[in-house]
C-alpha cells in the first residue's frame, strides 16, 4: 500500500483543479469529485461555427505571480492572449448615451459623465475623516469619500459588472479589501493610491487597475482543461453528499449514478460553493451550515449575441459598457467580445456578451430564453444602434452565480479559518474566501495548499 497521504478534493472548478494540481505535485494521492460532467465550474467555453463563446468569465486579470507562473508551467504561455489596447476604453451609460470613462486627468476635467460639483468634491477626499466602523457598506463608504455621483455613475455600474451586486449591500472590508486598506492605512483613497503603488512594487503585486487582462486563444476553458489533463482522472457526475470525521481522517459519502458509497481520506479540500458546503457540512459542523446557506448567490444570465458588422451603427471601440442602476434599464451591461480578443466571431461579424440579472434584477436573469433574447436585443438596439437581427445567440443562465460579500461577510470568512483549526485535515478553497475573480480563486487554492504543506491550520 502507498504511504502517500490521500486527499479528496470536492468540486472541479478552478479552485478545486488548482488545489488538486498543486497537491498532486507535492506527492499527495489526490482524487477529485465533481457533481457535473464538466471540469472548470463557472469556466465554460463553447465553439460553434466560428463563434467562440465564454459562458462564464470572459477574461481575468493577471494580478499575481502565482497565476502568471501557473499559466506558464501548464505550457499555455503561447496560447495566452492579452486584451486588445482598445479594450482600455470603457463606457458608462448616462441618460441613455454611452459616455467614455475618463482615463486621464485632462479627460476627467472634460468629461460630461460627472458634473463640476462632483469633480470638485473629489478634491476634498484627502482631507475627509475616515469612515466610521470597520464593516461599512460600499455605498456608504463611497458616498462619504467620493460623493453621490461617483457612487451612482462609477461604483454602482462597476459593482454590477464584477459582482452582479449592490454597493448598498456589499461590505467594503470583505469585498473591496484594497480600497478599504487605502483609507485605513493612508487616511485617504487618493493619497493611498499614490503611496501604495510603491509598496505593491515591493510585494511584487500588481494593482487591479494596472493588471493586464487576459484570456486564451480558444477561450478561458483552455486553462481549466489544461489543469484537468495534469491530474488523476476526475470522478465526474459524482456528488459529495456527506462528510464525517473518522479515525485521524474523514469518511466522505458520495453519490454516483444514484448509488451512495463511502470512501476514506486523510484530508478533504472542499472547493464547492457555500450553499453546497452548507449541505456537505451538516453532520461534521452543523454550526456552520446556517451562515453558509445564507450566503447569497444571485442569478445571472449571460447572453452572447453576434451580428453582421454592417448592422451595427457605431464603432465598437472599447471593452463595452456598464449601466448604473439609476438609469433604470433592463441589463447590467455588455462587453464587446470581438473587440477585446481576436477570434470571438467570424470575419465580418461582431459579438456582444451581455449580463442580465444579479441582485439588481434577479427576475430578469430567470426569464425564458426567448424573452431574454428580446430584452437584450432591445437594449443593444437602443444603446448601440443595431439594425439587423442577431445571426447567432447563445444563452446560459447561472441560477446561483457569484457569492455576495455582504456587510458582515468577515464573519463568514472567519468560519473557514475556525473549521480548519477545529477539524485538522479539513480545508477550504474557493471564490467565497478571498475574492470572487478567477485570479482570487487561484490564490485561494494556492494559500490552502501552502497551509496543508506547512501543516498550518486556519488563517493564512
Ligand atoms: C457569469 C459569470 C461571469 C464571471 N466573470 C468573471 C470575469 O470576467 N473574470 C473573473 O475573474 N471572474 C469572473 N467570474 C467569477 C469566477 O469565474 C468564479 O468566481 C470562479 O470561476 C469560481 O471558481 P470556484 O472553483 O471557486 O467555484 P465554481 O466554479 O463554482 O466550482 C465549484 C464546482 O463544485 C461543483 N460542485 C458543487 N457541489 C458539489 C458537490 N456536492 N459534489 C461535487 N462537486 C460539487 C460544481 O459543479 C462546480 O464545478 C464570473 C462568474 C460568473 C458566474
């Protein structure tokens, strides 16, 4: 019998795949269990007739060396593509018009996106007192530091684009820790942004606003497919449905083809969404199930739509647009996929990937496909100017899309540290732990594996 430590990794999203990959590399005997028939979780790329469709993340930011090195180590360097320079231009909808986000001091002074009052208000920011309390909603934080217009026309659409969430509900400290730290450490966002750049350089970190956006020639699934190829075959269509401590390890109950069986492991790394975790931990840690089940994952529909180029009135000269809630429209925003990366639509065509729902309009995300198509088409026609019909449409509804780090979320994050300490050998990694992006999920897995290797339970 092998004397390798056995590890069950539950969930084959990017977090689970990374954890399995690194643990296997360290000599652990790893088995991954995945409920669906797909490796990659939220990362799904499809290709049909010259259209390349990312139904989950369309790209991610190269925010850490860990992510960069992993992509290189998997031999994907030559397939990695950075976003087109044109994608630096982003639009916000104001009064039904697309207005570019100012990218320089001069364009900021000239922009009609913010009033003169709002621009002058920014000058006060370095002199304002810190916000009170250590767990404040992002909306309150931004209203205090930057003013109402910035909240409505910069932060609200940005949060819809990243979290499909609501700044009134999200926690500054848990969901936007770097922003929070600027105020805490420097007393001001503007001062902190200037001084912090020097410290980031020392820590070899890249600020999210500077990090380069990338994907792969054949879409985001290239990444997770490569990871899946490197690890022992995944047990697909296998749901983890129960977990108990046994001896010095764990007994995992799995369901496959309607049959239940148990398997024993020295360690378990849980990489499933918080709602699935709640069910899984009901026997081992019943105290955690309530809070974990309460983590909200609003629904989001991703609507990929391609048109003939000549049917679009305006030039698609940017990343796309986001819509502030105060504009009262029916979608959250739309990215111009064929401008950002090459090969997303055949020659002579353009592709839009639009996002519908989130906490703002959850019912919209759950509309039948025909109605969703109508809704998105109507908004694209009004905002971008489209004369023809789409030549290709693909829709994916994520009923539980992205975890919302709401005010109080620090307590949820603390649950994972506590459980890891309380139950040695039980570990967690995922987009509910240290950020929701693909890059954050990779880092979450990396930190978890580091703790396992070093034998440190709990906090990073
Ligand atoms: C529509 C959408 C757009 C996004 N856009 C971006 C973007 O542009 N850039 C970016 O960086 N990030 C983006 N994200 C976020 C990012 O994609 C995710 O946060 C990240 O991929 C999550 O990875 P994960 O492995 O933690 O979880 P998941 O991908 O959710 O993987 C969890 C896995 O666990 C499996 N599972 C669940 N229960 C069980 C069980 N009981 N037993 C076994 N397996 C189970 C699931 O089937 C799934 O495969 C987006 C997310 C969505 C949904």
